[in-house]
């Protein structure tokens, strides 16, 4: 927390998002993976982190709207950052990776790409390196908490830039 205060230059640094436990996110994402997809409802986005001080950092997670094929094809937006992770550096930063959930539905329309979106709402409050570090840490934590059966490789030193 102290390093975050230094970066944001604020003693008033707070977690300001609604209380959402890791278990709630895990249960919600797992339920969506197992249940048949509802086109009208879509997938939920989970606001997992909002830090406020002299700047704001936000992060959400959820099942991706894009398919793996679309991500691999749309190279103007996405690039492969590692064997298992694709990144879009537009604001917000998007990281997607395949995550297969035990007991999930199967078939051609099943969504298996998890997406992590991170962004800051002020300029120069965070260094690019710190923003990337938070993004990669959140992506690794999501993979670990959901126990993806395909065990995607998300290196600690994952480089988000081309």
C-alpha cells in the first residue's frame, strides 16, 4: 500500500470499488462457464479493483466478447505477448488467455477466453511499468484462482508492449 501511495502521491489512497470477494468473482465466472450462454444477458464484468487517490486505477475481469480466432486474426489490435496471452494496448489495456474450467459446457459457441482490463483515469499517476505489473499480477491471480485446467503460461515478466 505504501508503494501505491508513493506512485499516486496521496496519503488518501483508498480501495473504492464495492466489496467483491475473490470467491464471489470465482463463483460468478465458474457459473458462467458451466451454464449455457444467454445471448441477451451476455457475460458479467466484475469490477475487481479500483484505487483512488491523486489518480484512479481500475480493473475488471470477465469472459471475453472476442473468440480466440478473432483475437488471433485481428492483428491491428491484438498481439501475442506469450504462448498463451494476447494483449491489446489500447486504453484500457486488455489481456486475454484461454482458461478451461472443469465441468464447463463444450461446443463451438463456448467461450473460454478470459479477459482482464486495466486502465488509469488520470495521466502520469502510474508509470507504464507499474500499470503493466499490476495487469500481469491480476491476470496470473485470476488464472490461479480459477484453476484453469489447461494451465496457461503467464510469465511474471510478461511484456505487454510489442
